[in-house]
C-alpha cells in the first residue's frame, strides 16, 4: 500500500516527501550499504519530491559510477540516492523517514554484493 511520508537528513537541511510502500523495504548486502545501514525504498521519480537541500548534497561515486550516493554535506546522512540497479529511480533510506519505527519494518534481502552475477542470471532466465 502506497503511503506518503516526509523525511530528511539529521541536521534538517535536506528534506523530502515520498510516496512508498513500506512493505517493499530492501536490505542490501553490498559493500557500501552494509557499512551505511541503508534501508532501501525504491520509487519512480514522480513519487519523490525534494523539498529542500539540493545545494547541500554531495555525491560519492565508485566502481562503475552509475550509482550516485548522495549525502548531506553538513551532517553526513544519506537520506536518498540514485541506485545502480535502477538508475532511473530514486532510492530512499527508510531510516530517514519521519516517525518511522524501523523495528516494525520487515526488509527483504537484496543481493547487491554479487549484483553482476545475480543480474546476469536474471537475464539468462529471460533468454
Ligand atoms: Zn544534514
């Protein structure tokens, strides 16, 4: 079920509004998400609105440079980013939503660590 939430970084300079289904939360095991503790809600851009803070965002990129790991330059939080798995979508950090009880979420595992292998297998399935 799609519900509307607001959220942001820790210091409040970056704020956003998102329409998302909290039952679709993903927990990714890749190198960066593991360390960050990012809980993913991947939504189409029309369900995401940046309310303020575009100028506060710094981008960290590595490996293929497809993912744009944005974070607040002031407080270092990663409220959302553009994921490599879906570069045309926005990936919101469920931990950065207002009034969210993370212990009530039931994240599904996302295979980010071996993403190339998993992705190739997916394409083979379709061949
Ligand atoms: Zn901040």
